[in-house]
C-alpha cells in the first residue's frame, strides 16, 4: 500500500485592517476548511500589513516551502492595493496592464468609466493566468504556485472556486470527533497521551470550549488512513467509557 | 514636538485545529483591537501547527523583530499541548514544574486530583513569570518579551487583561472612518491616492464590503498625530462631496 499523498498550502492575508482589528478575518477559516475537504493540507497562515517589503518577504518564504500559497486582499482599485506589485517583485518579473483583464472589465464598465483607479485592477505580473471573479469581474491571478485572491469574503470565495481547479489534490484528511463532554481534560489527558503514542499514523487533538462556567471537550482524531483513524477513535471511546464508569466524580 | 512612540507586537496562534478549519480563530481580531486601543501596534500574525520545530522557528523570528509576542494555544493538560516545551527550546532554557503554578492549581484541585496531565500545566520554562488565569486557574506565563496565553477565547481574554499590565505602551493610533457608502472605489481611487500622497503622516485605507449585490465602502484614516488625522479626514470628506455633486451616475 502506498503512503497517502500530501499536498500542502499556506495562506497569506494582506491588510492593515486585519492587524488593526477593524476587520475580523474570515478568510483563513474558510480557506482552511475548503482546502481540507478536497485534500490539500493547510500548514501555515500569516497576516502582514500593506507594506511591500513585508508582503514580498512573507510570500517568498511561503511559496518556497508549500505546494501552494493563497493570498487574500490588496487587489482593489485604491492606492493601498499593492499586492500585484509585491507579487511581481517577489517573483522578479515585470508588471503591466493585462489586455485580457481589461477586456473582462469592459464587460462591466463602459470604456469611459474605466478610470485610472479601475485600470490598476488589470495590472498583472508577467506570466500570470487570470482567476475568474463572477461577483465583480476584476480578476484575481495565478503566478507559479501562488493564487492571488480578493479580500472581501464573498468575492474571495467565488475566486477560490475557480482557483482550486488549478490545484493538485492529495489524500483527504479523515476526521472523527468524539464528544468527551464534561469529562475534564485533566482526567483523560494521561490516557489520551498513551493512545496518541500507540497510534502514530493519526494525530489526536483535545479541544476544550468554555461555556456557562465549565469546559466542554471534544477529542478529534485526524489521519489519511481509514483503518488507523477508526482504530484510534475506538480506543478513545473505550478510554472515555472507562473514565465515565470508574465511579470517581468528574 | 517629539515623534509619537511606537510599541510593536506580533501574535503567534498555535494549533492544528485552526489550520484544519475545525476551529475558527477569534483571538487575532480580539488581541489586535485590544492592543491597538492601549497603544501597541500589531504588525504581524502567524498561525502554526502543533509541531515543535514550527513553533520554535516562528517564535524566534517574531520575538527578535517586535517588542512583544503574544502566543495563544497549546498550554492545556493533553499531549498535544507542547507550547511550553517549544518556548523553552526557543529561549534555550530548561523547563520544569513550577512550585508557584502547583500552588495555584491546588486552589482548584484537591491534591489527589492533580493528575500527571494536570501537572503538565505547571511546567514552565526557567525564568518565566506566571500570568494569572482567573477562569480556570492554570496560569499562562511570560518569558522575556513573549506572553504565552491559552487558546480558549474566554480564558485567553482574561489572561490578556493581566498580561498587558506588564507591557510598555506607545502613542495610541487615532482612527477616523469616513462612510463612502455606494460611491464606488473606482470613482474615488485616483483622488484618494493623491490625498494619501499629500498626507504622508497618516495611512489611508479603503475597505469595501459586499452586500445585496453591491459594494459599500468605508475610508479609514489612521495616524498618531491628531492634527494630521483631522486634516486627512477633511480632505477625504471634501473629495467625496465633490464626487457626489458632480452629476455623474455613481
């Protein structure tokens, strides 16, 4: 049996508005879940400001390390939209107005309404392929292993639907969740550690949430081999049964 | 007049559950807003998995570069909670059970209930100071310029209240928001770029949201000098008035 294939990705969120707290990022969680479901493992995310040097450095670090990088933000028509320039610099290529992008934008705007600001959205690094934007037309782009998407969540999501068609996918991560409920982590932590050690083909996480003054816990088993996931899940369930039945107060 | 002081920070979110999309991060936005209000500028955020090498590398990159680093996640009682070990390694110091932390935990747990798993939460890198956890007692810790907090939002938030008492603060970022509403970015982008250029003491961002099939825009002026922020805001408002009154369709 061959080992499951891993395809990896990182997200680079670009925007002062996320770092100031003005806008609460919703893209990392959405992209993480979306990629996971199709067999691409998100391994890292970064948020950087609208500063070209920062974008270039982060992008070059991430694109060298992961199969794909998805960026969000900074491709609109205003002066603070500098992602395309930063990406061109990161790749060491020129940037210019892309006639394909202009043609697409002319489907939405009359020629007289194509202001200099709007034309900025047609500037693409040399060698880019366009990414369709069914919401507001101005396209995203792909260059190498980097996919450059909008920051507005609904626009980003529509672009992502197009972008993933160009990505290889690997084995899908199988996920099983076991409700530990009010059994405290401190009661099952030792036993869970032993289960994790004995089931090295999966990763096991314990996730508390806190509500009405008490923790409510979930144990999550993740892996790419169905049998290994099922075996680990069964071990976790048996362990919790033992604790629930041991007569000690929770 | 002396230049406004800048105190900078980064956030390191630690946890497979964020990168898998299972848990949607709420801590970056909360910490960003909180620090901003007291005069600490968040400059970068990263999300890394529960992998010691990744935590160490990210933490060492961030703590060298910013005045403070706040980490969230990975300090609970289960095997996947490896933040304290990773922080100790990043600082090149030992790690051991901290008697102060044990004493605090004994306020909550009877001695017989202090399982090996729970004792894990008392392991602190050498030289750490404890950070109070009024919610569930097991403390966070500070070492050097790094503040290590829980991942569960309500616990993290309570720890942050304690942590910030140990941080220097700088000049507070002043923020003015101008509603551009349905005036399209493409109509004001050129003029806004000229205003941004003429008002170098502030940063100006344009932020669209998308609802019911159209963009609704806000222009945000940020800076640390009140007069400069007021002047730029006035210029933005005047510019929007001109566009609204120019008789062309929006």
